[in-house]
C-alpha cells in the first residue's frame, strides 16, 4: 500500500513586521483589544509591487524542494491554495510553475479555493494522486497576500487586524513504509452561511444571493455586474465576517473533524503528539485544546507573530514546529482547519 509522505517542508514570511501599535496609527483600535480578541501581537505584510502570493510561494517551495532532496524541475504536479490570487485568472498554480523556472516541461497545476481550509483540501487532493501512482513529486502550497485588500480604517478594523501575509509549502512523495505518511484526511462543507465570511465583489453573482437592490447595479444592456460604478461606494470589495458565528461554529467543527480522523484509525486525542490547527484565532485554538484535553506541548500556535494567513497558516506553523524539533520522526501529527464557506477538514499524519 502506497501512502503519501511529506518529504520536504518550507515557509516564507515577508520582512515587514506590522505590530498592533502600528495599526493604531491608522484606525481606532488598541493592542489590548486585538490581543484579547485574537491573541495576535503582530503580523507580516509583503512589499507592494515586489511580492505576490506567487513569489512568496516560490520562496517556500524552493526550501521544501531542497529539504526533499529534489530540484524544482522534478516536480510533476502543483496544488496551490489561496484566496488572494495574483490574478482572478489564470490561477497561481501556473504562475508558480513559471516562477520556479519549470515551464520547459509540461505538468499539471490546479488552484484550490477553500480559503482557511485550503491547505487541508490541497493535501487531500495531492494524497489521492500519490496513492493512485499518477504523480511522484507533488508540490502543495498555501500562500496569501491579505494586506493588499484589507480596509485599513476604523470601519474595517474587525477584519483588518486579524490577517497577515505568508506562504508555506510541502513536497509530497510516495512511501511504502508501513504506517507512515498521511493516514487519513476528512473534508466537509456547509454553504448555508456562505456570505457570513466572504468577499462579495467583484463577482458574477449580480445580486442573486443577497438581492440586487443593495448593490446599485446600473441599468445596462450588457455587463456592469462584475465591476460597476457603485462598487467603490458600496465597499463590497472588502472582506466581511460575522465573527461571533464563525467562532461559535468553529469551536464545534474543529473537535468533531479531529475526532473523525482519530476514530478512523482507532486512536484517541491522547495519541496525538502534535496538533497544528489553522491559525484563525488563538481563543479558538485554546478552546479546542481544552475540549480535547491536550497539554500545551502538544499544540502549536504562532498566530501571535503572523496573524491569520488563511491557506498558508497550517504549513507555516507545521514548518516552524518541525524546525523547532517539536515534530519528530514517528510522531502522530494532526492538522485541522475551519473557515469561509463554511468548509473544514482534518489530516492525520505519521511523521
């Protein structure tokens, strides 16, 4: 039986550190308020006009490839998770192929648009390709450039203070070593409250889901839906979040999907050596830790330093944990995420 193993891992975060005190200069907020609400002290922002989700992903990918002992040209498939792509289309997967200098060969590349759960979904997709023998070296990336699209005013503070930029990558390869690698993955979704954590416009919805009256679309024979005159005034191009609903749902779904993975392989929370949750909110992670009765040394959080990097948060945290020696050969590692959609998922890995 062939399993997928993480043969190499890497991450990249921009140099620019933005503290809570820095944000206090542009909006009515406070360090105490931000930390109490989310646990975040600082985050990283990319360089305008110089860094993109693709360039950050390439930096992380090169590290992952080097640690896996392969050259980028040996990659035969790319899975790229992001909610903040360089372009609406084409996707970042092909841009990353170009950025890594491997356009001299033909290969597959797909983009995963599952936001906070994007890396778990991407890992699961790549795992299937490895297990079926279709590909041998799959690059799985989560990369986000949130700072380019946040509302840095008092009006947008509830969302803006939470997010940061960064990228994480893993290189998946097949292994026949019994009991090693990705043991199981579990994916879920419920679109009932899709707009409660969403970026509504630009888009092709035409007001269908929420009622077109509130958008102020012009009376034009063709077009004027994706981008329209009132878009700037409506400010629907900024992300919207119902924080209370997200928190309430996340603290339920996180433990459920973790237990689903453990039950699948006949294990319990006590068997986990390291839980790496999506870094959405330190309070959510602490609640999940308490629910599963896990000690501090078995849960890794770094949201304090980087904020919520959405699809990049799990690979960044996993890489930091591994680099710090907190994830070792033979450890049982659990990854779990919940976010926009709503979507959620888990992966159980024997390192």
